[in-house]
C-alpha cells in the first residue's frame, strides 16, 4: 500500500544503494573492469532484448513469464553495473528524481492537468 512519496523515495534510496554496493563488490571480485560505455551498450542491448519479446507477445506469440523475468533481470543487472562504472549513486539519483516527478505532478494537478 502506498504511504507517501517520501516513504517511497527513502525506500528506493536505501534499497538501491545496498543492492548497488553488493553488485559492485561482486563485479570487482569476479569480472574484468569495464568502461561506462561498455555497460551503457550492454544495458541498451538488454533493454532491446526485453523490448523484442514484448513486441513478439504484442504480435500474438506466447512468451513465457520466465522469459520476461530473465530479460528484466538482465536490464537491472546491466543498470547496476553501468551506475557503478559511472560512479552514479542510483539510490540517491532515483530518490531525487521521484521527488522531482512528484513536485511536477502536483504542479500540473494544481493547474487541472495530468502528468
Ligand atoms: Mg538478455
């Protein structure tokens, strides 16, 4: 159940920061160091794979739930690796962005508009 944007933003910051740090330890221990450009391309490649199975389902093919889960996981992992390689604190960035989106949503709502 939704409590407040502050609760959501704080949870995103705490959870993502913890996950991101663990990914960083894992990546540094077992994989070669790679550039932000490499991970950005990997992220977009994985997002493309996810989009491709969505397109197939949209066109009528049956795609198993586990395929969506697998590709979504690839995107999440690639995003963590990209953020680490680019020294982005994803938890902090997501928290700030959520608060910015909510501020904009409320401004639009006050004007009778939808986000
Ligand atoms: Mg994939």
